[in-house]
C-alpha cells in the first residue's frame, strides 16, 4: 500500500466508477461525472488536507483497492480536528485478504499524524461487512445516513 500520486488518477477514477455503481447515488439518478471525480481526487492527492491510498496488484499494476480521507474542523467544536473517509473500496475478488484492513490502517495513521482527534468511516448499507471490520478496529456506530433523490 502506498499514497497515490497524480500518475494514479486515471486508475483511481476508473475504479471509482465501479465503486459508484455499488452506492445508492447511482440508484437515485446521480450520474458519475468523470471531471468532478478527477478534480476531487486530484485535490485529495495534492492538498495537505487530503490523501488517497492505493493497493496494487504487484504483477499487473491494477488497483485492488483504494481509500481516501480528508481532514476538517468539526462543526460541533472548532478545536476538534477530525478525519473523514471520502471513499474506501476493495474490488470483490481481492476482498478478505487484508487489503481493506491495510487501507484502513493507512488512513488512520495519516489522520493521526495530521493531528486528528477522531476518524469517521461510512458503510454503504446496514449490515455491510465493512461495519464488522470497523467494530473490530474500535469504531462505534454514531449515525445512520439516509439519501433521497429530489429530481
């Protein structure tokens, strides 16, 4: 696992489209916008408040997983810096091999080194296997997020 560079952007955005299809955003009519995702990921790589980690297949160079995190001042307390997962995804054939855990540790360490007091992670749906990984890693359930299309 390593921090992504601008040379990884095309692979990240391509894998992002696969991830997007598993989210509820794709089900409410939100379109995957290549330019927006490219711009967001570039900021995550180049600005100090963000990071993307990638795990690659050693033979093909294809991405097996990726995780992005950003820092911000908590809206409830300006003295509290928190990290927030933007995305965290491992391709289905590479799951259950420790890649997700390695990516999670990567963003936790990065957030800790940035001075974050906490880290927020998200799952795609209730009962998602990622929730078990979060709980084993010491996370507690805080909120449930709902989404509704308005168009």
